């Protein structure tokens, strides 16, 4: 029977394929059947991976990086103990022998069994150890994947659609390695980091479907309409044909947009507009270059810290930053310092509070762990001599905090000078305006900083009091709410008056329907996922700023949603 499910389309286009129900371990592990003669070798491969994971833990324990939180040592000790337990080091070998499956699959199966047992434990402390077991299993899995077996891996099919109840941002980073056609989830909001990563994959996705995971069966045929936010389960032949047509048309549109790649980014009345790319991992720079981005406007450095229990060292971070800076040549690269907490959790972070979005997140966490921050700043400074690097500070709220952060940056510079390491001493330092307090006090922040970048995802979350990850309030997400538009306009005005460049790097910047409004409000620098650059450029090239300004001024004074919508339509027709 055909069923239509409604959610939020977070990433455009259409996908047609068969449902693959999500399991984290399945996302990670290949599966194949062994020949009988290969079984002893597979068991030995598993033993070698466990030994490798064990010596990795010991090595890390002996070389805890400078600046690491005190908990990291105890955490690694616990992991070594878990690794010695037969539940992970022996049972998978029995599974290999009994079912002739490969080592990765045996480990994934056993991990799922053990984790299910943890889920049923009543004691809070013990139940929380689930996460540790998972991380130890992941470490062994990574060791296995580093030394693959002789049978070719079965890869995820390009036409498979992943169906999950929820996906974390770190799951999404793993997802980047697979070739899925689309994905759907029950939970999640439009600007959750999971949704942002989904957009960066540029595949069709729908979130906040509430009960898709329960309704959809493995192997069902699915149509994912990421534009309307609809998923059709087991469509009949007529619907299928209709969507195949839509899919072809959409692909054609995307191809046409690509022709704008080398056109200059300027409005009809000659205003140059900077179109920058947001990236999550160093390898994303390739796509930014393919789309001819004017630079990197936001490098979310925290993704370097995900899917691992240890911390990236100063050298490892330096190499990652230098890779981006060298690839992008002399164009600017804005590296945002670690923004974790809230929906981006890491294993060594202190236990999340009941209100993690209002807790120890981003710059607050870095001030609580100054060595961690200084290590990162040293790595960024070292990369600064290879190009136009800028530092961006997330979630600024108080000017006292900003002074403390600037002191830590000065300290990092002093250390490098003392060590005789070269860097750009005049590296520009900017701040994110993503909390209403910072927007209203933009003047004072701008006086102490070289540039500002408006993070509309958080600005909307904190202004409208809607948790960006909560699907129950996702319908309240409104970039056109008068309060949001006024905070944006105010920040842009301050930047203009004090001659501090201001860009927008939240999801609003990549929405072609909002590009002309932002131009009319005075924005000249947009940073977005590379996949959206051409659609926004098309809007820029058809805009006449002088005609947009009075209409944007009117929208700024409008309060009623219908008035605002009508004005937006006029702006987009101008
Ligand atoms: C934002 O808040 O708009 C932003 C760009 O940062 P992030 O989405 O990573 O929180
Ligand atoms: Mg933010």
C-alpha cells in the first residue's frame, strides 16, 4: 500500500531507492561470507585488530596531549579494561567461526547485542558505560578497516535510502563516506547540525517524520522529496513515473546553474558580492574550489574532533588547517575555533546539562579548558603563514569573555614567538554574532574585533527560544520573524558604520529565497555550503540593490507575517 509521510525537507532534490534501516554499526561495517579455508586467517585478523586497539590506548595514555581535560586519562584506562573483556575480544571470534562472516560484521553484531543489554540496565552509572563500550568497539572496527580482508567489501548501493529514528552529527560525518541516494529521520530540526551536514552531502533528505522508522520496512521502495518534505512509501507505477520526471527536471536545473561558475559575482548595478563556502572537513575544500568559492567563510573545526576518543594534537590540527589554506591558495580561510557542546557532543566532554544549548558550549567550554584552546590557536597561527587565515570565535555573549579569549590568543602568540615559530602576527580575529545579546551589543564587540560573522542558525534558536534539534518546535523556526530581521539589520548597520566586514554564515545565507532580502539589508558577504553557491549567485546576478533597499526597509518595519510574506515576494520579483 502506498503511504505518504510528511516532515521537513532539509536538503533539496528527489531520491528514489530502497529503504535500508539504520544501524550505526551497519553504517560502519562491511559484510561478506568467507570461504571455510579463510576462517582461521580472519580470526587472526580480528586478534591483530584488538591488539592494535590495545596498544593505541596505551600509547595515548602515555602521551596525553597538552591541554587535554583531566578526564581523558581515566577514560583511556577504562577503555583498555573493556577491551580485555571476552564480550568484545572473544565472542566475535566465535561468531566468525560459527557463521563464516567477516570480522567487521562479527564485531558489529556482537556490539549491537552488548549495547542492547546495556540499554536494559536500570542503574544510571552503568547504563552510561554503554557509550564507552561503543567507542572501544569503534576503535577495533577502525583497526580492522585499516587492514581489510581479502574478499571485496560490499558497498552501500547508490540507490539505497537510509531510514533512521535519529542521526547525530558524528554519524553524519561517517555517512559522508557512503554513497546513499538519500536519508530520512524521525527527529531533527531544519538547522540542527545533522541537517546542516545533510545539506553538505547534497542528497535528498527529509527529517522530523516522527514515525518513519517504525512504518518503513527494510527494502520498501521510497521516494524522498527533499523540496516538499514528503516521503512516499511503496508508490504505485503512476506516482513513480511522475517523480522520475521531476527528478530528471531537477537534475537538469542543477546542470544549468553550473554554467554560472565563472561569471563574476556582482549585482546588476555593479555591487560586488562575496560568495564564500562553509566546510566541515579539510577534504570539503575540493567542492568549494569546484564551485569557485571566493574563499572559506566558515571552517567548522569541531568535526576534526569527532568520531575519536583522543584529541587531535597541535601538529595534526596544523596539518589539517594548512591543507585547506594551501588548497584555497590566496583566498581567505576563516577557521572557527572549537564549537562543541549542545548537539555536538564528544566522549570526553563533561556530562551534558539539562539545557545543553544554554550550557558549557563553544567559547565557554574553551575558556573552561584553556590549554585545549591555546593548542588549537597555536595550530591556526602556524597555518596563518601559508595564506589568508582568520580566526572566528563562536557564541560570544559577554565582553569579559571576549577579553579573556583575546588574552589567550596573545598568550599563544607569545609562546610561538618564544619557540621561534613563524606566524602572521596581525591575523584578523572575528566574532560570531549568534546570540541576541551579542547582536544588540554588536557595537562593543565590533570595536574589539576585526570582523563579524552572523550565525543565523543559533541566532534564530536563541531569539525565538526554539531548540534547533527538536522536531516538535521545528515549525516555529522563522528566519523572517521581525526580531530576527531587526537583529540582522542592526548588526549589518554597526559593521558598516565601524567599517568592520560582516558576513552571514548560517543557513540563511544559502537560501536563494532570502538572498535578495539580505542584499537589500546591506549584506555583501555570504558563506554557505558549496552546493548552494550557484543558486545564490543566480539571485545576486539578477538583483538591483538600489531597488531592493527601500523594500527591505519596509520589511524591516513590518510585523504581520502576511505583510512580511507579501514584501518578500515583491523583493524576489524585483
Ligand atoms: C550558526 O549558528 O548559524 C552557525 C553558522 O554555526 P553552527 O551552525 O555551526 O552552530
Ligand atoms: Mg552556531
